[in-house]
C-alpha cells in the first residue's frame, strides 16, 4: 500500500521551519548538532579572501548552541546510531562524510521520532552508518525521500512517498487541514490524540535523561501528558505573513499589462512551507479559533486589493479577544453573552478570560495561545503547591517572569501575599491593571519591573519556609545568577513551568545540584514531572516540574 504525500522541492541549506511561543523556531542555517564532548571539530572564524571550497565547507561546521533544537536532534541521532558507532566516526574523522548526494533519492525505514517531531531513519545497510531526518513520517514506515542537506552524521530529506504506512498509527483522514504535509505548523494531524500525548510524554522523559545531569533514580516517572480540552480551533493568536510585490511584477503592473484587481499568482498569504523559505498560501487554519478564521478571509481580500501599495513584506497579527469586559467582573457571563472579536493592531488591547479571571494586555505582548488549557494548567500548579496531605501550605507566592499576571492572579485567592516580577515594564503595567480589574484587595498583589536575577532582593521579607516560587521563563530558561539566588533563598516549593523542557531539565538539575552543595543539609527533591499539551497537532509540549525542599 502506498500513501503519497505532497511535498515541496527543497532548497539547499534550508531545513524545515517550525513554530514556537509561536514557540518552535529553529535556526535554519545552523549546520549540525554536537554534544559538549565533541570538541574535535574546531569552530573556524570567518573565511579569508583566498579560501578553498573544501575549507569553506569546513567553516560551516559550527558547534550548535547547547540545549538548542539542533543539540536536541543530535542527542536523538546519537541514541539511534549508538555511542560506539558515533565515537568510531569521530575518531576516524568521517562524521561529515555523507553517503548521500544532494537531491539523491533513497528508500529507508523509520526507526523513531525526534523530540522535534521529525522521523529518524537509519541509512541503508549498504552505506555508512547515517541518519535520515524527514518530516511527516512515523516509526515502522518505509518511506522514499530526497536528500537536500547533509550535516554531522545525518541528512535532512524531503518526504516524497510513504511506501509502506504504519496503519496502527497513521490515519490520514484525521487531518483536518488540506495543507497538512506542506505547512510547517503541524506535525501530527495523522495521529490519534492519545498517541500524540504519549509521544509528548516521551519527549519529557528524554529531556531529563539527556540534559538534567541527574541520577536516574532521582527522576520520578513522568506523569501522563495533560490533554488540551480543544484539539482544533484552540489557537487564539496567529501571524500569517506575505511578501511585497517583486520588482518584475511591479513593473508589469505599472505598465498596465496585468489586472491590478486580481490576486497575483506570486502572492501567498499564510505560513512557512515545510523546508522552504517560501510562504504557503492558506485561507484557513483549523487549529486557530473560529473568530480568527472568520477574520482571515476579509483580511486576505483587503491585502489582495491593496497589494501594490506594499513596499515591504508584512507579518500580520490576529488575536482572539473579548470585545468588552462586563460591567461586573465578579460574575461569569454565558458564552452567548460574551462576544469575541479579532484584534489586528499590535498596540490594541486584547482581553481574555480564564475561568472567572479577566486579563487585558497589548496585542504584541505574550500570553498563552491556547485559552482552553489554562484552567487545567493553573489548577495543576495550585494543587502542586498545596498537596492534600499538607494542611498548612505556603502563605506567600513569588511569580517570576510573571507577564500579565496569569499565575499571580489565578492563584492569589490562596495566598496572603503575592509578588510578581517581570523584565517588561509594560507587562507589569498590565498585571497591575489586571489586579484592579479583578478587584483583588489592595496590597495583596504587587508587581515589580526588574530582572528576574535580582528578584529575591525584592522579597527578602518573605518567610522562605512559607513561600512558593513559580518560574515560567522564556525558551532559553533561567540563568545561573537567578538559580544561585533561588538556592540562597530556599523557598519551600518551586514549580517550574516551561515552554522548553530541555532548558527546564538543565535548570532543574542545576537547582538540585547547587542546593546539595550549599543547602547546609537541606535539598530539593524533584517530586513530579508532567507535560501539558498547549499545542495539539504539533510536536511542542510544555512541562511542569515540582521541587520540594526537604
């Protein structure tokens, strides 16, 4: 049985782009993935004017950033090939000698999925040990691919055909987007939702095995991934984009040889095409909310009508927002009484409700893009701080990287005092206003603009044994100055919410190690680990880790 997959022609040196907080971005020009031990390959500075082609190729062999998506992929490649095979290639200096030519087609069997959502397949037995990285394929499937770029012990390839599909996993009828397989936004629409959740749990497991530096016995079993109540129609923010008219097309329009009211064939308004720098024309995104999809059509028509007026490409903003806050925010309106609109202005105010709590923030600010899962997420964090077996929990909350106040305001009723810290002064302004909107007692929540690295100097009067800390940093995670302060402060409970489980694993390992070194006999125990699915149909998983001081 053959399942054909529509797939674009891939340009050299351009891997598949992906989305994150939109959160899954990768650097398309990073050449390889190398662990900290792999220092035999030098990092070469910029080329001189007289450099051979061979030397130029070597100069592209740049070590990846630790904990980056490239580093994560490299760990998966090493696990698939085996340490002995990788060490032998490094010793022989053959790790860059790809057995495949550019645009060579090859048939392989998928062994596993990478943490980034791509299929990993060993090279045929007739060639040197190597890994093929391809999108939209599943373990156990035999696939035909076309290589478009080679890196260190692996090559990136375009999926041409699923020769033998894994029918235990794949059901293409599940896909609700006609562009699935071309658009870079989603990876898993052909899978059952339970399978997606299981895959994401495994990503958390691998992250702690590879990046935490913790003894295996100190890492608890990863709990099942918490599902999103909505698997489609959940995204409250999308950012389609398009390019300005190319010079040739503009000249033709100026000369009157084209109908300026028709949609030009070169105009694509949508998202990145998998493995290419080009934009895929998309009229509807099934994972976006109905409000956003209803607005997208008229927005596209307006762009087509006025395309010749654009001098540069544009990244659009569409955010789902409540039109007006109710006069009485203490009561929760019915869905019929709560009208939603699409916000397109980066400076306009966006309004969201999470359970009975309201939030306002500028259109360009960060706020979680799946509203449906925010009640389960914040409730889980609350329950982690106040386990049922502990009758007298923390009385003070410190919310690092607090943003517009999601965790601070949702958990405020359970604490005497809440302090939120955020680098962005604009976010602090929003969080402070949101506390007023939700009629919290004056003085209960304070929000301070400042670097999270200096956070504990602002809450030095909080009793550490009665204080809980929530960390929700950006993808790069926390830093050593912050962790050093955390260890010195030694609050009773730490809940680390992360959009990048790999930097979370690194930070959790560092917190535990530093506390063992400097805690005076006290230590942090990693009590629980769990993934949350904020982005169904994609490879992304959020992670929540709970540390308890003992």
